[in-house]
C-alpha cells in the first residue's frame, strides 16, 4: 500500500516535469496544444476514495498552473475531469465493482476500453480548459475544433505512456 | 441541522468538487482582474530555477543566432545613439548645441520561459527586484516590442507578453505619425491587430508601425511590425489593420527591460489633469 502511494507521488512529479519541460513546447499548427499530465488522474486505482481523487486532481492542476502562469485554469479543468471520472467509468464499462487496487490500463481492461475511457475524459478536460482560457463563447467553433484536435493528439501521447507503464508492471509480475 | 450534515456527508464528493471549483475560479478571477499573483506564478523560486536550468541547456543551440542578432544590434546602436535622450532647453541652444537628459535606462535580461500557444501568454526573465526591475516596465528586443513586466520576485520577473488579451500598446504609423492601438486577437503569434486609424489616412502594404512614446512605458520609435492587410469593416469608422509582428515570439533569447526615469512625474501630472 505504502509502495503504491510512493509510486503515485513519483508519477506525479515525473508527469509535471515532462509536461512543463517538454510537452509545453509543442506548438503544432497553432491549433494543437497537447497535455499529458491528466493521465495521472486516469491512472488512479478504481477504488480510489472520492476526496483523494478530487484533491490530487486539484494539486496536479495547481502545480501545472504554477509553471505556466495560467492561475487556476488547469486546476479547474483537472478537478472537473476528476469529478466526471466515476460517471465515465460507469458509463463506459457499465459496472462499478472492480478488484481493489487495480488501475485502469490496457493490460487490465483492454486497449479499446482504455482508449474510449481516456479519450472521453481528455476531451472533457481540454474543452473545459480552452473555454476558461478564452472566457467567452463567441468563437465557439474555433474552441471546439481546437479541443478536438488537441484532445486526440493528447490521447495518442497518453496511450503511448500507458503502454510504457503497463509493460513495466507486467514484467514486475 | 443534523440532516443537513448528513446530506453533505452523503454527497461529500459533489460538495468537495464545488468547493475546489470555487477556489480555482477565485484564483482565475483574482489574477485576471487585478494582475496579481503574488504566490503562484512562474517568477516564484522553484519554477524560476527550473526554467533557468532548462534555458542554460537550450541556449547553447542558439548561440550562432544570438551572435548575429547582437552584431546587427551593434550596427543599429552605432547609428542611433541620441535616440533615447530627451531634448531640453531647445530655445537657448538650438543654434550651437543641444542639451539632452537621459529619459530611459535599460537592463539586459535573459528569457527563461516563454509561451506563444495560449490566449494569454507570459514570459519569465532571469532578472528581478534585486537587479532593479519593477512592475510596469517595458520589455523590448532590437527587433521590437515584447511586453510589460507584471510581477517581480527577488531574482526573476514575470512579463505579460504582447500576445495577451489585456495588453494594448499605443502605436503610430512611422511615415505619417497617425496614432492607433495595437492588440492581439489570438490564434497566430506572428500577427497582431491595429485599431483606430481614421479612414482618410493613406496606407500601403509594408508600412512600418512603431511605438508612439505616449504610454511612458516604451520609448518612441521601437519597432512593432509592418502592415500586412487593411480594411474598413462595414459599420466601422476606422481601419482594422493586420500586422506582421517584427519579433518572432517563438524564438526569444535576450531582451532589454526599459525603465522610464520620468514615469512617476508623468503619471502624477496626468492623474492631476484627469481628475
């Protein structure tokens, strides 16, 4: 159990570093701005306590905000995404009971399941974020297209990270 | 009362979510309305040092380009040295001599973090309060205007880029001194918009836009960009001008922070007149 918490904390730090130092430099065609840090929320175990889920999302968003001068925007988007996570899991898999401690990943749940689950939550996160960032609704179409393209790109990056992580845990078993 | 507590306890997930959202939005509004982010911004100690480390590494790859920029700037400086000085006592000395008093002083700084992809972009510099940087100073490069200092910590400062919805810069067309306002409408970091040029003014593609010097933040004559497109939108009384920015915001290295020595005197005087 303690080992798991330490693993999540290390993941937390590595993801922030990756996002801030590398992924934040991506600027593809003026439209696509990927974010990989939400995979931290995606990877929390199914049985995670509700307040732990929300508070860790809050901490994650705040850390990213601190590094990108966005003040509260990532915090709001990530917390919203964490709030939606239980409903999305129920929606995607139609059940609520999972083995305690299992994490959502392609090895446990299959590639298709993970892809749908991640894509929906990432799109929720990106759309929420880009709407707060613009703070107006007059260029609705522009924001929607930007969220879609960025969301798809982020999900692709996140699927790669899933594969890297779950390969390692399978080897550990 | 007990029922209320029970209700909250049963739906703690929802109420915690609402509480966290309220905190997040409070931060967003506070930052947007007061331009204040005393604690959580990238001029804080940890973020500043991480960005400093990254830019120390990446800077080696840009050395050639930086050298070219510096050489170019040296030639420009040699040609235009008196440009930043205020002329005084004109009436007495016009014929034989002119007296200048220094109006602007410059600090050099290095960009250690920068973004062009958001609606509101910020830049972090490696100089701060102990080097003499203060909020509301202008930031320029030899190529043109960069932004305005927003917050300073001891060793770092956080700059609002020209690519930000709150930035409006007083500018003029170089060839005929017509005054307008520069702002950024998002989407493309190579473009900006100029407003409030009346329709009788003759414009042509490629006209140079420079700072007006009226804002007390930037000296007069700092390059901003060149005219790419212009039109009068239906129902408007003014031109809407699209500019090509002269600065490549995606490639910032070394910048200058401009301090106007007479800024307080100017703003005090203007406040008295306006109130």
